[in-house]
């Protein structure tokens, strides 16, 4: 049996290792990173529990329409002596009890229950928009870290290319020095340049690792998960995005932003809360129903010593009542509640206008940044091409002995600096375009 089981176990282990290897080599795109971040975020879980609580509040408000039903029973006994109105003393030992049901139902409450239900439903809608705001913040944070990871990776590649070039130059200089064709000064300069490029490459890889770590933390992933982001975005904004009319962008952003929807729902809920409070000024009509019976047994004279169930049957009674309550004076509680409601409504309206101004200001900044970044990208693209040509000429001049190795390193460093700035400008354009797109449409689609 054992010779058969062991190969089977080994096969399972190999399959598991293979699955882990595939998982580790999986490439993650932006939308998948956002989806995982939304799925694992604890703040979202907390907000969703808050929404469930609001759903319970709605059911509670709706249940106010239903009648209540209470059952009651009590049993007690009296011992001792008492006097009647003529001053005669006698013992009054007895045993008695009651049993019954009572119910109340609100016939008229001037719409208080209806307005309360509507208020709770609007509070739930506001809570859902609050959840959408949180998802929006998480999405933007993941986008920022994702693009930063791509940025740092491209910079690392550029620094690695510079390191390879410096290493090749160092090997050539060493061979030339060994043949006596190159001085020690040139060799030392080549070694120093290689050391500098090696340090730059190490720092670039550190920045890349840090960017990946920050992305994993934003996604809520564990340290044991290997994360490799894709080389391309799902949407080539750099080629297709066009700036629309500013007023159209502002209006579209205001229509789709969840924070504004949240405050609109909150303001509507306050209006219904105001109606619910004002309803307390009007009379209410309730109907009540009571069914019950009682039992009494005089333990001294044995009067009323009738069997329990026969007494309950004989003493059974029903009562239907109608009560009308007129509010006369409630210490200005309703007046104060209405004033507080109005203050909160004005506070929310002011906050709503502040949010609109913040959204507009952010969009104005994004549009201004985008114009600047696009100009930088175009200029740096041209400068990068010229720097590449200049470096190619410097390399040929160095090989021809017309310039020193120091001049060659300066030319290569200038090219690397320009390439880094060009990469940074490209991702600045991408991130700003995505922010504007997301502000307009509320999604990445």
C-alpha cells in the first residue's frame, strides 16, 4: 500500500508547487488590482455593516405600522387584618390572579410613521453613496501606486541599461590598460563611473521594490504574495484622450460624484424628518383591545371558593377602547427639534456647496497640470531624441580618441537624466488623464 501512496503524495506536492509558481508569475493589470483592493479593504467591510444596520432601521420604522400584542398574567395573595368603613376588624386573607391579552394600534398619526420610513430609506441611500466615496478613494490610491510601480520599473530598466553600458566600458578600458594603451587615470574614472551607476541601479531597484510594497499594502495583500504588474495599461489614454469643454467636464463630474449625491440624500432625509417632527403637533388616534379574566378566592371565609377554570370562564371580559391624544404643551421640545433640523439642513447645504467648489478646484488643477505635463512630455521627447543623437556622436568621438572618457560619462549621464524626466512626464500625463476620466465618468471603463 505504501509504495502506491507515496508517489501519489509526491504528485500532489508537485502540483501544488506548480500552482504556487503559476500564481507567483501571474501578471496583474490595473483593474484586477483595484478589484482585489476593494474586496480586501477592511474599511469597506465596516461601511457595509453600517449599511446593514440602516436596513434594520428601515424595517423597524415599517414595523411601527403593525399593532402590538402583549400577554399578561399575575398571581398574588394577601394576609392580615383590615377594617371596613364601619370600623369592624376582620381578616382578609385571599388568593387571586389575572390573565389576559392587550393590543394597541395607531389609526392616525398625521403621517409620522410614513415620514420616518422615508427618512430612514434616504439615510440608507446616503450611506450607500458614502460607501461609493470610500471605493473611489481606494481606487484612486491603487491607481496612483500602480502607475508609480510602472514608473519605477521603467526607471530601473533605464538605470540597468546605463549600468550595463558602464560595465562594458570598464571591461574595454581594463583590456586596453593591460595592453598599455590606456592610462590608470582613465581606468580609475571608468571604475568610479561603474560604481556610481551600480549605486544608481541599486537605488532604482529599491524604489521599485518600495513601490510594489506600497501597492500591495494598498491592495491589502500579504507579504508572501508575489506581485508583478503588467507592462501596458488597458486604455491608451496617451493617444486617445482629448480635453472637452471645461463647463461640460464640471457638470458631468458634479452629476457623477457620490459625495454630492450623499448630501442630496441627507438633505432630503432632513426634510422628511422635519415632517415627522411637525406631525407631533397634531392629535393622534389609537385603538386598543383587551381580553382577560380574573380569579379570586377568600381564604378566611371560603367565599368565592370556585374552581380556577370555572372562575376564569365566568369572569372573561373584552374591552375595546379609542383614545385621542391632544398635544398641549411639551416644553417647546417640538419647536427646538424643528430649529435643530433647520440648522442641520443649512449646514448640509453649505457643505454641499463646499464639496462642489472642491470638485471644481480639483478639476481645474487637473486640467492645468495636464496641459503642463503634456507640454513637458512633448518637449522632453524631443530633448531625449536629441540627447540620444548627442550620445551616439560622443561615443563615436570617444572611440576615435577625440574626447575623454569623462566627457563620455557626462554625455551618458545627461541622456539618463533626460530619459528619467521623460518617463516621469509620461506617467504624470497618464495619471492626470486617468483622474480626469475617472472624475467625468466615475469608472475606468
